[in-house]
């Protein structure tokens, strides 16, 4: 039973690779790739023309909170390097 499953999976893998190779080596795909590569500037310009311009609404949105730094100053000092020292 295990040999049959192994053979089946092997055949599926071979079929997958052959179909992938067949698609990428087909004339239709090669022609489409060449068309896209030669006309990439025109395609990008066509897609860019209808993009909306957004207004900048991020002025004075972020307020700095310095309460965190005050809490650190009030806490006991950190002792990470003391953990690495051997006694």
C-alpha cells in the first residue's frame, strides 16, 4: 500500500512539473511576456492616469507623550547586565 501511494505521489509531482513547464514554454505565454516587457511604460501610464490625489490631513495628529520616560526614571534601575555576571 505504501509503495502504491509513493508511486502515485511521484506521478502527481511529475505531472505538476510537466504542466508547469508546458505553460511557461507555450507560445501564448511567451508572446504575452514580450508584449508586457515592450509596452511596460504605456501600461504603467495608463494605470496611473486615473489615480486620485489625496489631501494631506496628518498635520498635528501625533502628540508626544513623555509620561513613559518619567515612569522609567522613577523605577529602580534596570539590571540586565547583572544577570550575565557570574558570582
